[in-house]
C-alpha cells in the first residue's frame, strides 16, 4: 500500500456499509477462537476485492483482534491497492495499553505498522476502561495528522459527551461512535445515543448487527452455530426463542427480495446507523451492499422490534458501558 496520498472523503459521504475483519485474525481473541473461522489469504483477498470493485472501501479492524493478526491480514488483502483508495479504521484497546507515558501513541505505531500505513482514517478508543485517560493522547495524534478522526466505541452517552467536550476544546470532535446495535440490542436507541449522533451529525457505526450470525436466518435448533466457538456458546441456547423473529424477518425479506440477514442490515440502516458487517465470503459483501439500498417501513420496524423484545434474549457484552 502506498501511504503518500490521504483518502479524500467527508463523514457525510461514507459508504452505507462498512466491513469488519475481526474474523480474519487468529490467536488470542482472533477469528479462529471467537467465530470458529480459519480463512486463507486467498479467501480474504477475494472478499476485499469484491467490496472494492463495488466502491465499498471502509474497513474496520483492531489490534485486539488476534493481537495484530487481523490488522496484518487486512494489510495483506489490501497490498495491491493504493492507500488513498481505502478508509482504514482500527482501535486502541485500553486493557492492552503498555506502561509507557504514551501508550496510545505506541498502540497507534504498532497498528500503523501492521496496516502498512503512516496515517489512520478512524482511530477508536475501544472501550471505557480508565475512561478519560486517553483523550489527550488522541488529540496529539489528531494534531500531528496521524489520525483523521477519533471515535469512541462501547461508551455511554455521558462519556461520549465528556470526550466530545474535551476534543472540542482543542478544535476537534468525537467524529464517530461505534456500539453494539441490532434488533436484539438497542441500548444506544433507548439511552439517546442514536438521537445525539443524529443531532450532532456524528456517524454511528453499528457492530453485531447480525449478532454473530444468530440473526442471519442460517441457524436454528436443528442447525446450531459452531458449538466450539464463543458465539455458539452465547447464542445456541437462545435459538428456540429466536426462530419466531427470524421467521418473520424472512417473510418481510420476501417483499424486498432480501434474505433474513439482509433484513437485519436494512433494519440497522433504516434506524440511521452505518452497519459494520463481518465478511468472510464474497456473497457477504454483495448481500450487504444490496441490503443498503432498502428502507423498511416504520410498521415493519415496530413489528420486528416487538418480536425481538418478546424473545427475552440478552446479548449485552461484558465490555459494554450501558449505564448513563
């Protein structure tokens, strides 16, 4: 990847869908033990190529996904593309901070090396651990031009506002929010984060839109998720309750010629979010792009949300700051 020319885009012109590469890595918290995936370099390159050919160039990763393995896999898939063709997003994870006086800068340098770039488009504070400690270093990266936009992930509304105020004092903003959001987990809607982002013109990246496949329509009691994966341990016990919801999603999908998974993506877009979709096969890319062109009706949204609530399924992650 050439790193000489920065990507030209605005926050309002971002693609309607971003693609995530957590499942591309291996090792500690990598895609092999979280999702049960083992992807070849050729498979990852084909997924990447499929997205770029259709103009979808926003890719999200994190050092924490396999301790750099996911970032390195993304670099390998992108190696034949110029840097200015890509929008790259990765994260500083507070729990992995070193004991130096500049842990955010060190983390940035490691991620930049893994991704073969000298700047990052989006750099996220991955969660609210030691909240507020990292803001000054993030500002320094912005001032140095090493990071174009700073975002916050897995923070609650009050925390987002406090970091935004600190950034504004130095002439910047919280430029994006990335939280868990799906039909089964709508905390950011209930607590006002989505409304705040809309009011402030802040893109909201929604991850786990498909609940790691549980809302894809592919899995049911007779065809559970991989039992030896973390997602299988999380969702397989809830599959009986989920079938009523996914069956209705499939029925709505027939109206728009969408699959169940595509309805989950279309729902997230209809709610005003930018879905972050983990892609391991080319059809994951093409289906997400097709879903990005559909808006569900308000009645369909209300019906799906009621069915989701009726499942009683709690998909809150232990890493999430859900209290305001």
